[in-house]
DNA sequence: GAGTGGTCTAGACCACCCG
DNA sequence: GGGTGGTCTAGACCACTCG
C-alpha cells in the first residue's frame, strides 16, 4: 500500500527507466488487489512526490497502464481502477507454439512441404513483390492435443532467407526468427472469413467436406512498414476461434 | 515542405493543443506525399524550433503518428516515413451504418424483434449481470446492396435504457447511442468462429442450411471497464469478412 | 566524436468537474 | 473555489548508431 508523505525508495535499477519501474510497481499493487475496481488512486502530484519523480515522469507510467486498460482518467475528477481487466494480449501478434504453451496446451507442428516457388498474384500483392519473383513457401499442420487444427501456409521473400536458419524454419514462425535476428516486427494485418472445407483440407484436418473452416490470411510488417511474411491458413471451425480487442 | 531556419506560424487555434496542430500539420505533409517512404524527417530539435515549441511537445505529436503507423523512430539514427500505410481503422470499433457509409455501400437495418427478456447464462456472463436479470434484446437484419448479410442480436442491461432514445434504438448501435449521450466507450472484446447456418439463419440470410457463417460475439466496454452491450451476430460467409491489425 | 532519439526535471498555467 | 488532470517549457544528461 502507498504510504503518504513518504518518498518511496525505488530499487534504482540502473538502465531501467524510472517510468518503467513506477509503472511496474503500480501494476503490481493493482494486480495484488491493493486497489479495488472503481477506486480512485492518489492524485498525480502526490504520487509523483511519493515516488520522488517529476509529474511528467509519473504521467508517463500512468499513461502506459491506461493503454493496457488497467486504469482510466477523468479530467477534473481523478484517476481510477478499471472494473474489468480484459486480457489485452488478444490484439497482440504471437507465435503459435509460444501462445499454445502459454495456454497450457500440448501443441506441435508438422512440416508438410518446403519449397521455393514463384509468387502468384495473391502472394506477390501481399508481399509487395512482382508476380513471379521467388518466395519460400512452407506448408505445415498445426496440432493441438493430438488433433489437427490448422493447415498453415507461409510465404517469405527469398531476399530475407539469408536471415533465417534453415533448421528452425517451419517450427517457429518465420517472422519470429526474423525478430530473433534483430529485425523489429511492428504489426500484422489479418483478414478472416468463414468457408467450407474443400476435399484436400477436409482430409488433412480430419473433417467432412464443406464443414466450416475459419479462413485467415495475415501479412506481417516490419517497423519500416515493409511486409516480411504472408500467411494463409485454414482452421477447423469447431476447434478454433479468434479473439480480439477493438478500440473505440 | 518544411523550410529550415524559419519558425512556422501555427494557426494558433485557441482550444486546440499545440501537439494536435503539429501532428495534423505533419500528417498532412506525409499524406500529400511531401515525404517519400523510407525518407528521414528532420531531427526533433530542428522540428521543435521550426514549429516554435519545446522538444517534449514535438515528441508528443511524433509519438501519436508512430502509434498510427505513419512513421517510425530508430534510436540513435533518426525518424523515418513508413513504407506502407496500413489502414489502422481496422482495429477500431465502428458502427455498422457509419462504416458502410464510409465505404460507399448502400446499407440499411431492419428490426425483427425488440423485447425485454431475462438474461440467459451467456448474456449474463458477458454483461457481468446475474442470470435472470432483465435485459433489452434487439434482433435486426443488416442489409447491404439489398442483400441480407448479417443477422444481429444486441443485449443491453435494462439499467441503461434510461439513456437510450426509443426511436433510434436498433438503427444505431446501442453503444453509439450511449456514446452520444456522453458515455465514454473504451473498447470491445470480439470472438470469431466459423459455423454452419442452421435452418432459421439460412432462411433469413437467403442461404442454404450448413452454408458457412462467420459467427461473431462482442462485448462493448465503457471507459470504467464495465460492459454496456453484448452482441451476437451471424454473417454470411460469402459476403462478409473481418480485417484487423495485431500489434507485436 | 558527432548526431540522433530516450529520459527526466521543476516548475507553470489552463481546462474541467464538483459541491 | 478547490482539486483534479491536460498541456507546455527550456533546459539537462544519457544511450544508441555510425563512420
């Protein structure tokens, strides 16, 4: 709990910005339930002197927590704890195996095909390449609890292959490998549709033809706005759903 | 174009923060193509003196544009124009009719049913109410270019009905009406699935039974984190897709 | 080392909400 | 009017990148 009139001694971790330390300290207090939903937290002036920082620095910490949905501000009134904390990870780009592991699911990936092909119209457009330019195409089957869930296709510009280690390819998402090599991944644009399974998809995913499939395509962008990967995947409708957050 | 060594005379609009004016001025320059993708923009120090503001204020404007994906920063290097500007509206909560109008589509809404009912388990859970508590349930059909696209169900806690004008209900989204009444809408949590149409849905949406449906449910939250509306909708798979942005 | 963005200060004044 | 958050300053020093 925050004790008034006392300057908090922050651990003073070297190399970690003050606003990060304060943000995490506040986040911990909120998650520990030291504030109840709807409760007002002390004014910025008071929190600033409490932590021994300027108000601007404190505000930076608060603003981060607001972006995460933990608290909200009302001009002229105060700063308050949110009533429900929605899991903001829903609108985060995450790797399949990482995400499954975090959810406590037993998951694995089987590589079905790995080849260099000329980009067709759809792939070329997504990756901002000319049609016919060579791309790496990887087809995998994603399996959760021993049941096939997703038939997955990934396309990567051949020009980026120098950055990828051949052995890990397909197990990790290509964009994650690129990130591990120092490339900054910014975001991804996804499009979702409901479709019926064709004969091949049905066979691979152990379902009947025309059974519902959640079709998803995704373009992954680096920080400079260039597409680095295009994915097309077919998800069993009865075993896969997609959750997201839309901001107003 | 930005002329160096000259302090820009901002319109000095009263009531509009400087960082907003600068942000919009910069956005305009970028959208007008006065910077090419990948191009470095002047350093913060220079831009600050150019606009006659402090560097902190300028950074606030820049940071907003980065959040929108127009530009990106590289520590120790500079600030640059992004190569591709993805339409960020995709991860925004928007009203159906507003959105259709913005896309230039002819769209309308038909009200099929409007009644007060006790909340079932699913609705109660979504709206953080006890089962059996009364809620308003509105069923509508959303029609684009004279073709039915979405069978839509909306649930609103009865306690909020005082804020809603009866006549406009159903035409506008309930959350939009609440917003127009001064309530701050923060965000929405959506879940998407692929399903097959049942007999009733198929009849209403003019499709065959078991044809692909994009099922979507959505909880809309106010700024304080409380749910204000729950939606369940069935979208024709061949006429509806959903695009979103995932941040890394 | 020069140039860039990242963090931080110690104030100031304004805008908003409420009793 | 008193209390709150919103904006803004004019500096300072640090961290990173690159030639």
